[in-house]
């Protein structure tokens, strides 16, 4: 039951924050672009263990950390804390180039010293569903590597159990 509740909460959070995703069409009407159909950084991402990235069978170990990156330049991290989905931090981001961005952390629940800070991110889209990145935050004073995979719609070709 906890897995079902966790999945439901994650999807509700993703749907809630994706409501503002629109793109202009030629006649100035708005057409919805759903977060789950994005091929860019916009989307729901799950962190992976980098030690498993080069495994011979191509499988990677997913961690129960999630990042929601919205088209309105807001972002959230969510993680499983003893079966409860909680927000790790929330803030905004600004793209600074095709492969860099700045995250402004408004509030950080896990590391309160990071509240009000900025992180510099360098990223590479490995494919449309995988991001390799490293980030630097002055409160950590080190470049931290991470790998994230896009959360897929249940039952679609990209979905993996």
C-alpha cells in the first residue's frame, strides 16, 4: 500500500506543478505541452546510483530521490523518508547556456545551510531520458556528480520496474 501511496503522491505533485506548461501556437492560442511528453530538462526525474551506470546489462540502480523541473523556472526535489514522500528543497532555476544552469534554493529541508544559496550545474543530456550532471554549491565547496533518469508514464515503452 505504501508503494501505491508514494506513486500517487509523486504523480499528484507532477500534475500539480505541470499545470502552467503551455506553448504558443501560430494563432496565439495556447496548446498544452504536458510535462510527461517533454524531451528537454522539463520533467520529473529520478536520481540513480552512478556506480551502476556502466553495468554490462545496461541497468542502473534508481534511488528514491526525485526532481521536478517546471517550464515556469521552478523546481522541487522530493524523496522517500520512511515511506513518506517529502520535499527536500524548492527553488527556481535559470538556464545560463545550453549545458549550464543556476539553481536558486529558497528553502532546503535536509541541509538548512543551503537555504538561500545558489548551485551552479553543468549537465549533459545523455539521451532524452538521461541527464549526467555535476553541481557546485559554496556550502558544500565541491563539485558533486549525479545521474538522473526521466520518470516514465506507467505502461509506456520507456517504463521500467
